C-alpha cells in the first residue's frame, strides 16, 4: 500500500497508474519507483502487473523484431516474400491462438485509412479476427467476405470471421450474399449476373489486403469439416494431386490450381484473383501442414507469412 505521507500527483487517479507511468514512460527502474512511492519493490512488481491486467498498459511488440530472425530471413529469401514473422516455439500453448495473436499484430501494423480488407475463413483466421486491436481508430475501413457462406461448421465460417474482424477494428462489414458452392455451374453463372453480387465482387476485386490461412487435405482437416465439399469430392481432388486448400480452392504440390466440377460451382475469389491483391497475409503453422504451406508459398499466393519456429525450420529444410 502507498505510504500515507506520499501525495499522488494530481494527474494520476491511483498509485498503480503512477507506477506504470514512471516505469514505462519515464523509464525509471522498479527500485527507483519503490523509493519514490515509499513502498517495497515487490509492491511495484504487483502494481505493474495490475496495470497490464486493468488495461492501463498495453504492450505491443514490434513485428520487425521477429522478422529479422534467421528463419524469417530464410523464408523471405526462399519463397520471395516481402515479409515474414516467426514466433518462438512453445509446447504448452495453443498454436492456433499464438498464430492468431501474431497474425493480428502483422495485420494491425499494416492497416491504413481507406483499406478494403478481404477475409477468408478457418480456425487460424478466426483467431486473428478475435485478437486484433488497433492502437488508435482508423477511418474508412471496409472488411469484405471473399468466399460464399458455408452450411458446415459454423465456428470458423467466412461470415463469422468477417463480421468479427470488422467489429474489432471498427470497419464496415460486407458479407457475401451467396452460398459457397452451388448445385450447377450454370446456376453459378446466372447468380453472378445478379446486380447485387456483381457489386459485391467489384468490392472483392478492389481489396488491397487479404487475410487467409492454409488447409491440408487430411482426414481431420478443416476443409473436411467446413461443408464446402463432400468427402468424396475432396478425395477426388486428392487423387488428382491436391495437397492444400486456400479459401476453398485446391492446389497441388507446386501451387498450381487443381480444377474440377466442384471448383466451377464455387462462389468466391479465384486463385488468380487472390494473386492480384497487393498485400496477402498468410497465417499458418503446424507439422501436419508442411506440404500444404510449401505448395502455397511456392505458388506465390502470399506476400507476408506468419508461422512458428518449428514450421519455419521445416519449410527451410524441405
């Protein structure tokens, strides 16, 4: 407790805020602050922790620091990226959550007024959307859903990822008013002729940033839980060489599109359209996705990549 003989400066409401200011703004040591406030150093440690818990202090790590590591530099050079962020390995923490936090920091540092941000779907994309915050308000932002809505797993659906991200950054939200997959390609052609969908696709094509993840095609993969394709359809893609899925589109080991009837019935951004987006942030990691991520990066679908150390090292060794 603060010594009763030490008056609080009039600009501070309590000792916790004062201690936080002295430590983070005035760069005093904990021992110096303890002497100033006439309390123990242990009390100052508790004050600083309470300041973080109460949101008085928000600590943001500059992503450039992680972008200068050996593995990050290696990924940039090997895959022709503009930037890479590699987070440390930590076995005791959920990888999706940690990647989401890192991806949120990368995206937040890029956002500027007037951005139109395309959003895909998946567990990692949802984690980014859930954890992103901007240090200050940015005007005239739009977040747009780039693939049709799914009737499958709702926990990481395109519409949820889009609405959550837009809410977190105070942006206009534009959901794509169509199913992810239609029954025939003729119906898809007719539907895309509708004026409202033409307008929405014009907006999708105007995106200057896009956030997406990478899916594998294994038995427990996100794409198999998403409902965008039947198990038999996915198995057929695998037989035809598919090793990864990006925003519902299948690619082979070299990053080339694996077409098919299902692909022709999909509503959403195409792979070549994805490549035309100026800034493409890919967030992905995990030992089960090495082949899928390699194909994605070799295909040139990402300009910026966020991953973990173990995955990054495996990608360099592949």
